[in-house]
C-alpha cells in the first residue's frame, strides 16, 4: 500500500488541532464557570455588606428617638454608615473594593459596639434612676400621708385644747331690784324694777390662760329690745349688742361675781313678761338664764 506523506501530515495536523481545540474548550468552560462563581461570590459579599450597613442604619434610627443625650454621636455614626452604604451601591463588585468596604464595615461595627455599650450604660443608669424615683415617690407619698395624719391629729388636739381651755361658767342667775338712794330691794314687779343683778359662777380651769377676761351681759326684754343698750361691738365677722361689759381677773380658780345692770329712763317702766339674760366671753356664749316680771 502506497501512503501519501503529505496527506498523512495534514491528517496529523488536523488531529492535533482538534485535540488542542478540545482542551481549550474544556479549559474555557471551566474558566467561565470559575469566573461566574467568582462574580457570584463578589455579589454575595456585596449584598451581605449592604445588608449589615442597612441594619445598622435602621438600629440607629430606632435609637435616635430615645437617646437625646448622645444624639450627636448617633447622628455621626448614622452619617458615616450611610455614606459607606451609598458608595458601595454605586460601585461595581471587585475584590479590592469588597475588601476595602469589609475593612470599613469592621471599623463601623467597632464604633457601633462602643456606642451601643454607652447606650447600655445609659439604660442601666436610667433603670436605676427610675427605681430610685419610684422609691422616692413612694417615700414622699408615705411621708405625705404620715404628715397629713399628724396634721389632722394636731388639728384635732388643738381643737380639743382650745375647747378645753376656754372660759366656762357653772351657773348663771338673775334677780330684779329696785334701787333707791343706794338702797336695794328685790322685786318681781316690772313697774318697780330699775336694775337687774346677774350673778355668774366661773368654773375652775387650769388650761385657761390667766388674766383679764371681758364678759358681756345681754338682757332682752319681752318686746325683744335690749335693756340698757350700750351699742354694738364687732368680733371679726360677727357682732353683739350688749347691756353691760365687765372685765374680771381670772386666775384659773372658781370665781363668783355679780354684775348690776341699771336700766335707762327710756327702758322704764319695764314691760311685764320674761327677760332673757345671756353671758358672753367676747362673742362666745357662756351661759344664760331668764326671769319673769309681773
């Protein structure tokens, strides 16, 4: 068999080329898959960095509403994070770029950790302050209640002491007289009477302040007129029309006194009927009695 050397060489070259092309195809396909995997990796890395940056921004937005004391620090951290995120979104994925932004992310996360630590400290301090505030409010409320109770007790004691220390009388009696030339004669006749004696028994009271006491006698006729009208005296918002004023010195012991109330000419002759006699210490009624004149 005769072989053409030139044809054999062509076939050998073609076979070699086919082998080379096959090898190149396999290499290209493998390299393409590697490039696609590399690009996917970069995209995934970029996505993860963007996600972390976005979450950091969201957390800063939430914190800004409650922490005015470190608002400037939060605002600065937020601005830095947003700047990095915006820059990352504008750039294409590249290993050097991804590495650079991962380094920046580490720095930002470190700053965020410090900031969150400060916020945790504020939370603890705030919780402690709230607890102390509640304790203080409870203490104040308890003390206020105690003070209120003491004030009520004190008011009650003061009222009791005031009531116990007031001037008191154990009895009042009255009798009509006819006085003529310094001679006194008891009478029950209205036409003859021109004076009324009022006798008062002041009761012993060690709680009463010693000293002069103003007593006022008021005698009201059957016609509702004030006998021996001395006018009106005022005690704050109240007033009293009286027949006789007498100042007595009271030393906390029993004291019996008689006060003579002389009638005016305009009062005489006295009307028949019942006369009401009342004794006052200033504007406070101490006791009363009455007499009947015929």
